[in-house]
C-alpha cells in the first residue's frame, strides 16, 4: 500500500508533520471530491439506463453491484501496484484508468450496449479503488491518533461536496436531455426515443474524462513529499506473532463497513425511482435528481458537523446517536407515504454521513504494525455495495418501499458496532517510523 497507516502516528512532531503534509492533504481532498462526484453520477445514470434498456430493479441494481465488485477484485492488486511504483505514480494510474472507463461510455451509448456499460463502470471503479486503498488510511494517521476520526470526516466532507454536486450535473446533462428523464413515471418510450436517450450520456462522460486527465497531469507534476519509510510495510519482525483476529474492533468493523455500504448504496441508487412514485413525490426523474442533491448535501453537512463533534465527544458515541437517527428515519421511509416518506429518505443522508469514516478509524485503532493489513480489509469491505442487488430483488418481489427494511436492519448492526463492537481488544502501540521529508528542491 502507499503508506503504512501507522506512519507518524507516534511522532512527537505533530505540528511539523501537519505543515509538511498540508499541501498533500489538500491535493487528496480534490481526489476525494472527484471520486465522490463520479460515483454519484451513477445515481442519475441508473434510472436513465433502466428506461433505455427497459430493466427491472434487479437488473438496474446489478449495474451498481458490478461497480462495487471492483473494490473487492482490485483492492489487493492496487496495494501491490502502489508498493511497486509508489504513491504518486499510482494516483496517476488510477486517474487515467478512470478516464479510460469514462471514455468507454461513448461506444456503450452508441451501440447501445448494457454489457459495455457494465465493463466501463467496472474500469472506472477499479481506478477509484486504487486511490481509496491509500488515501483513507493516509488521512487517518497523518496527525494525532485521537483526532483521526475528526480528520477523516473532514476530508470525507469534500467527498460529499462532490456527491452533492453530481446529481445536479447528471440531472441536467443526462436526465434533463432525455425523454425518459423528463417524462412522468410509467410512460413507455418508443425504440427510437430510447436510442436517442442513450446518446445523452456521451457529453457528460467526455467532460469527466477530460477533467480526470487534467488532474492526472497536475498530480504527476506536483512535488508531493517523499514518504521515506512510510512507503514500506512494517517489518516482518514487528508483525511476528501478531494476529488481526485478536482485534475485535477490526473483526467486527469489516462487516460494519460491508453492511453500511449496503445501506448507503441502496438508498442513493433507488432514491430517484422511489420519490418519483405517484404516492411518494409524484415527480419526473429530472425533478427527483434535484432532491438527490439534498440527500448528498445532508451527508456533507453531517461530516463537517461530525468533524467538530468528534474533537470533544467519543467517536463511538457520536456513531451510536447517528445510527439511531438513521434507523428511525428509515422506518418512516419504509411505511409512510407522500412527503413524510420522501423527506425521511432525504434525512438519512445526514445520519449516514459520519458512518464510513468513523467506522474506519475505530476499526484500525490499536492495530499497531497490523494497521496496513487491517486497512486493506476495510477497503475490500466496500464491496458490500455490490449487495445492493439484493435490495433490487426485494423491490421486485415485495415492492420498492418495503425493500428499504433491508436498510433498517443495516442501521441496527452499525448501532451494535458503535455500542460494543468498536471497543479495541489487545490494542498495540503505534509503530514509530522516521518522519518523511519533502523532496529536495535545490540543484
């Protein structure tokens, strides 16, 4: 992996480290923004593709499942690539892979082909995985360990800024320029209209590809600090006799990430279809995408607020309160009708906001020289989003609204983790490593 997540955790020079890595963290914030933006374009893409290809809910959510399967498949190869070529080059490779996947959406639309869409999204997600494998543990440990949850929530808020803007982008350039996106729910399209709608994804994905290439060039030329020993795994001797299975907070944290992703992705991907229904919001898909903006905006606000709260309150306690809130609003969304159900589903974005970064930092707490391996498992657990296809199946069998009871169950596990599972067992001290120095700039 790009950085042993213990790096500098035990350093006594926190102020200097913060000064040294501030430019790098600022650049990483732009990456968090971009992969959040690209991921949430899917939320407007899915109802669009459902109309173009006449898909049922199972087939629609399978598109997102392929996206998250990439996290499982690409995590270990990503870690090995980062070790081989280094952090900076790996980021460039990840961005270029994402750009290549975005450009694959052009032939997918011109054919049009459901299968090529799946391949294109898999390539984009693999590039994002390469960035995620390093960035999350890096942010978590650059600074005092006691504020790691606060720090990761803060940077993840920039990810949420990207997810907040993406529905407006996708709503205008994809749904707003298509017949299916501007028609009332249930209106059947002709074959010619569906073919014309397929073309509407070309322009937005060309724009995305261009931005990714530009960002790759910027990062390739940016003088990132040399990470020194931080680019290497902790020595074998330091890990001898230690086991990840002795750490309850990690063992239960991996399924917590996995299960939380089922909840987050299920809500965001079925959001537009849900609030478009006549007995909920009675909106067109384009109109519904504007409310998706509020869902992700709530997540951004929640992360900024969570970052502040966790400087004063135990992160596990904050996580417990937010999971209770998520449980309550999802019950309302599952059984109420009209505006009450719609606004309840919007509100869950706020309560979901802190869950991923807080679970992540609680799960790696006390892992010492095992932190890197534990972080890799947590990134692989993002593949839990692939099980959104299970909610698609439930929606086909029992109705879209009742399928959100799966989300309700997920919130209960997060609450269990916050109250008991996150307590560290066999905690180890952080590994002391030599502080990385920025690259020399003299001749």
